[in-house]
C-alpha cells in the first residue's frame, strides 16, 4: 500500500526520502566515473578513443550514455540545492549566523575538494559544488519562478557556448592549431599518448604527482564550462523543494505521468545524439555540439528518475532496501570520497595498478563490488553513529568544536 498523497509528510520522512534519492544518485555516479578512474579520460565520452571495442563493451557504453551519463550527476547537484535550503532554513529558525556558517561550510568543502583533486583523483566535483554553493546562497529566498528561470537561462547559455565553440572549430584550427591539438588529446589521443597516460597512472603515488596535478588543473581550468550548469541545477533543486515535490504535492498518478513523459524525451534525445556521433565517426565536434542532445536529455531523464524515486519512497514495499539506500545518502560525502579511494587503489600504481587493463564489461563487476562494499559499510556505520566520518569532521570544523557523533 502506498502513502496517501493527501496526507502531509512528516519532516523526518521527507529527509529520509531525500537520503534515499541521494543514495541512488551517489551509487549511479560510479557507473560513469569508473571509466575516468580506469581508462584514459577520453574514453569517458568517446567509445572509440582507445581504439575498436567489442560489441559487449559498445552496448555497455550505449547503456551508460543513455541511462547514466550526466543523469545521476544532475540528481546529485539538484539535491545539493535542496540541502542548501534545508540547512539555511534550519539555521534561520534557530537565530544562528546563517550566512557565516554556510560560507564556512562551503570553504571547508572547497578545501576538501582541492585535497581530493590534487592528492587522490583529478575528477573531483566538490570544489565546483562549493563555488556554486556560494552563488546560490543569495537565491535561497527567491521565488520558484525566479529560480526556474535562472536555472533554465544558465543551462541555455552553457549549451549555446558549447555550440558556438563547435561552430568556431574550423577558425580555431587556422588561428590556433595548438588549441586543436590539446583538445584532440582529450578526445582522440594517439597510441603514444595513451601509453604515456597508462604509464603515468601506474606509477607510485609520489611519482604520479606531476600527472595528477596537471589533470586536476586542467579540469579546474575548464570550470566555467560546467559551473553554470551546476548552479542552474541547484537553483532548480531549490525550486522543486519549494514546490514540495519531495513531499506530497503531486499524486502518484501525476508523478508516474511526468516520469513516463520525461523519460521518453530524455532517452530519445540521448539516443539521437549518440546515433549522430556514431554515424559521423565520433569527430572532434562530437566533444562539443555532439554532446548537446545528452546535455538536455539528461535533465529530462534525471527528472523522470526523481519522480520514480519519490513514488518508490512513498511505497511501503522494500523497506529494508530503502533503509540501505538512505544510509548511503546520509554518508554521501564519505561515500563519494571512499569511491575515489577504493577505485584509485584498484587502478593506480600505488595500489593494484590495473589502470588501462580492463574492458568496460569487466569494469561493471568492479562497480557492483564497490556498491556492495559501500552498502555494507554504510549500514554498519549508521547503525552505530549519527553521521558519516567525513560528515562529522565537516560539522566539527564548521562549528569549530567537537560534535557528538553518536
């Protein structure tokens, strides 16, 4: 039996629902990130970047692109926006120095992100979230209309920017051929570049510092290409929370309808994009304009997932599974960093050194193994403590005093 949509949702139940959705998003992100942990960065978006692949690996790429690529990151960023509203509203109700506390939290998160990027894995997103967190704070009291218009505008500007760069590629080739060479390195690397990348990642931790720093710096130097999207999604998340989407604003019937329509649009856009890229042989333009179909498709698909997960949370079925997912969500920061720690150990030279040695189908096994480890660890930890270890440390640093963890 499902919970009635006409019954007001208790605040604690609403938070549990958010934890479940956050847990699903966190686990889903690894479906894509595993490729950046284990293969040349180009393989993340270009299935042919490392050469021809077998049919099974191609199907796995197609599946991940259509159902995972940017979808779970979109969910995660949206929920971060929700978290900003929840946290600041709670602080306001207590008469606390909300602005000071929020900004301190973001500074600490930024520092954690920098440590993560330069000392462990270049693909960090925490640094970007922290910057976005500074920006969206001033919007937390804005109307739903303002937040949605701001979000859609920022999404559109980023989309137009990527399309504009794609149109300018022929001119860039003439005026700045080195820029094209640099872009090609991250889209269709040569065999020598792939070999160098594998060698660098199979070095020890100290020996790989130069490579890790260069990759982290490259990612952060391109932050202006994806920061607006993150800010936009956080704005939309705040708007959805104000609309009580995570409560009982919509009936299951309407949520199901929204889910089906959004998923149909999202999947169609992602499929059209990948078919066009495949037909054109994955040229350099596919790194820019070729990604736009999925850029927008991922937003529709993520909204469909959100609707489906809200219905799942309302259901009285699979209570144990929901609790396990909620544990993951409560420890999202810890689990995000733990994913990096586990995967870097498996693939880096200071660990098992398996970088560049596994196929996409073999990586699916690694993903499932990490999921099992994190689900088990989170259940054990949350049965004994109120916060995840990194969440607890973040809390202590924010308030400049030791906090109870039990």
